[in-house]
C-alpha cells in the first residue's frame, strides 16, 4: 500500500441532516470508481470519533494525516460550537483512498467533519450514533481536558469501546486524575501521556532489584509524565515515592535518588504513531489504571 492517500472527492453542506451525510458518503464511494466499475473497497476496521474543540482541530487533523492507511476507518470529527446560532449541523465529508498493489481498486477511508452548533453540541452521541459502522469497534480521541461530569463526555463514553485521552493537554494535575477511575468501569481508557513513558518504564523495570530501594524520582518532562511515572512506581513497589518535576515539552531524563538513570534506546515516536498504537488496543490496561490511582492526590 502507498504511504500517502489521495483525496478523491469531498462535499460540504450547511444545516444538514445525518441522513444527508450518510447519503453523501455513499455517493462519494460510488463516484470514486470509474464508470461501470465496482466501488472502491471500504475496509474500515473501526469508527474513530474525535472530539475536537476549535482550538484543537488543526492538531487533530494533522495527527490523522500522519496515520495514513494504517487504520482505514470512518473518522468523525465532532467540533462543538455551543455558542453558535441557530442550532444545527454543518458538515464536510471527504474520501481518501490508497492503492492496493496488484488490484485495480483502492482502499478508502471516510472523514466526516461535523460542526455542532448550539444545542446540537450538547448531544454528541445522538449525532455520532447513526454514523457508526455496525459491528466495528468505536474509539474516541478526546482533545483537551474533558469537562468532568459534563453530559457530552458521559454520552460519548456510553457509546465507545475505548476513550483515548492525553493528560499532557490538561492543566489541573494531578487532581484531574481523580476523575478517571469512574470511567474505568464503563470503557477502556488510554492516555497518550502514559504511552509516551513506555520506553522509560521498560528501562526502569530493567534496573530491578536496585530500583526497589528508590525513594525519590526526578523527571525532566511534562508534569503528566512525572505524575504517571511516580504513580506507576508507587503501585508496583507498594510504597511512597517522592516526585520532583523539571518541566519540559517531552521526557528528557529521569534521576533516581539523585542519580541519572540510563537513557532508553530508540527515538520518541511521532504523535500519529502513538495514537495509531493506542487504536490497536482493545482491552483495559490495569497497570495504567493502578498508576492513575497512585498518582491522584
């Protein structure tokens, strides 16, 4: 398969119904094939919801582009505009296709961008549910810190198989981690910040049994990475671990009781690679859940 797709066609509509959106998706698939040919293959492996307030939308689009054809899916961007009037839905529907070696048809991914105006922003599940692909898992990437207890989050958690968050995007840490445990019983939860510590966790685990005596960890990285690494050590070692954080945009180093830990091999993955890996996971992560419980104040 190719490393980049081709945008074959798109459609834009204002104040539309969901039935019209579905009809346009079908039209684009049919139009992607030549006259008299079968439509291109829709080999979606999931429905990928993206809750993307306006300030996060460009970054969410860029991450999706970087995933290329690794996860052919129907991606639905939900862009809340609660203060916009009148209430309604504006839509952009597009079809991106990838060539299959040895075949005369393409594999296509569908991208639906829905701007939810006014009261429609308060009921995202009722908007997304009719567009979900039957019998396929549903993932939701929530950009930014959720409004904990808000009906938008509650509704989407009720329809997804996995909720993918990134606590690097949150301001209220570590307190915000106290809001996650109630979600663990309802759906599988992923945290991009946790995923970005995986190389370092493997490195620290390799220091056993010496690491069992550690009392203080100093993390040069994002606060979320510091809190989660300290929570992980507390939950694994069964004791209190003091944490110091030297803020940085990414994880640059760890000191254990004042001594630098070795640097793990490899390079940090790109954002699209991290998200792609999370979309390959279907089960809850009990180690992450335990780290969150131990990270919360």
